C-alpha cells in the first residue's frame, strides 16, 4: 500500500493532520487546553504533523536527561531488588493514570502525557534525601535552595533548551506539593516573563500558584495516586513492612483491605473514581478529592512517613550519602575554579554537544556543579565518588 494511501488528493498531510487535530479537540471539555493555545518561548522549528504537546512529549523522550531515568531510584535507594519501582517506572505510571483521568474528563491527553513524562527529570541520586543534601550545599555556596521541580525546568528549558510549550513546562514546575492540595483550580500565566517569575518563586520555596491548565492539575493528583500505594507494595517487597501492617482505620475502611500486596490496585481505582466524581472540567474548572478521601490520604501519608520513609533500616546510610555529596560538590567546584581541563565535569558535561551554549555562558561555577551532580544517576554518582576518593592501581607498568 502506498504511504499516502487514503490522503485526499492535492492536500498536504500536515494540513490534513492539523484539521483532524482540531476536529478531535472540538470534542474536548470547553476548559481543556487546545493546541491553538500552545505557546513556545522561541518556536524555532515549523510545526509538523504532531500536535504541539505531542511534539513536546517526543522532545522530552529524546533528551539526555530522560534517558537517565533508567537508573534513578524512587524511594528505596541502596536496595538491590529488580522488582521495586525506579523513577522510569514511576513516570510511566503517572502518565497512564493521568491520561485515564484526563480521558474521562475530556482533557488533552497529549499535554498530560508530556507533563507526566517530564515531571521528575530533575530528581537526583538517592531520591528526596539526595535533594536535601544538594540543597544544603547550594545554599552554602550562595545559589539558593535546590528543588527537583525547578531543576526539571532547568534541564528542559535551559540546559538542553528543548523550546517546550509554556503549558508543559508549567505543569512540570507545579507537579509537586500534592500533599497540600485537595482541590486545585488552574491559575493563568500571561507571559514568559510571568512564567520565569513563577519559576523563581518556586526556587525560593514559594509554591503558591497552581498549574495554568486542568491537565497540569490532573498530573499533580496522578503523581500521588501513582506512588502512595506502590510505595507500600515496594516496602513489603524488600521486607520493610509485613504484608498486612496496621494501616490507619480510615484507610482500611475506605479501601476495604490492609493487605499491601494487593492494595495498590484498590487505591488507584478508588482515588481515580473519587476524582471523577468530585471534579468539574466543564464550568468552574477544578480537580478535587472528596473530604473522606482527603482524610484517608492524610492518614496514609503519615503512616508511610513513619513506617517507610523514616524507617531506621532505610536511613542508616544517610551520613555516608551526605559525605558523598559534599565530596563531589567540593571536588568539581575546585576543578572549575582551578581550570582543571581534564576534570570529569569538563569532559563529561561542559564539553557535551547537547548542552546549550547560552546556558554555559550564563551559569556560575557552583550552578554548573549543581546541574552536573543533579543529572547523575545513582550508579554514576557512586562511580564518581570512588574515582575521587579511592587511589587508582596501575596494572603491570606505566605506559
């Protein structure tokens, strides 16, 4: 069959696809994000057969930062187990859950997918504890705090300069802080200057504005739905909690079980249905849980914090991780300040052809070190620490 079989004679495939996109989007909720509303900072390349948000999803997948999801841990760092969740699985779960919600609410699935795929690109070695370590070092060196949501935007908008739409970047920026949100309504952002101010506010720890689209709000909720039950399942997988722990009574009542080996599916189904019943994407425009689900989630997060995230068996190696972060940061900053040209930060990062020259020209040495370390996988981070601290042996002779 010919490649162009079925295309109308004399019409270009691109224009036909755009017409089909408009027809498909006419079926969406009146408050859903439309392709015609997409705005890029530069818009260097002409549009092709994809919708703007579909292009963004492809651009994210093809970044170097995205490929490093493969070896970034979710919660259980330093645990050798092939059956627990890593960051690459988590973002796929968020994408699937968010798109399921979005489809039912007649929202833009292309936008949802792009936000979901990029939302955790700024996560760093050893999960949220690694973020705490790097943030302290950044403050010591006068470049402010470190937040993974801001770093996600930094990777995609500055370092690799993907020229993504504001709608996607904003959804990525606003994805976290979900523990504080029960009902979210979008807040508009009228210019790139206003968006950059929003990024700066987040960099200073002020997450006081919602996403600009309902799709961004959906991803924010889907992030919680993807991890809250999965973390229980993984904790049981590695022997941190038993199969039937004493989860809070309101959770047992809501989910009908306390068996963490099967509860994840029940949690996902319950929370999705609750959102669909309590959200409005046609008139007022908001995404919301019911009060009953809100209270159960608060209790479940508290349980997970006490029994999983702050479990003494999980956190015993934290002083060593702090030492590793300080060692790497100090070492690479010294290399830059002393112009050590064969340093790993130069050969493995600054000289890479995929990094924006505009970013290199504007970033301070401490910011370059921050971004280099933030982009590392857990394994690469550990190898660089060994390289710095363990003497190299010579096999046989010097040549």
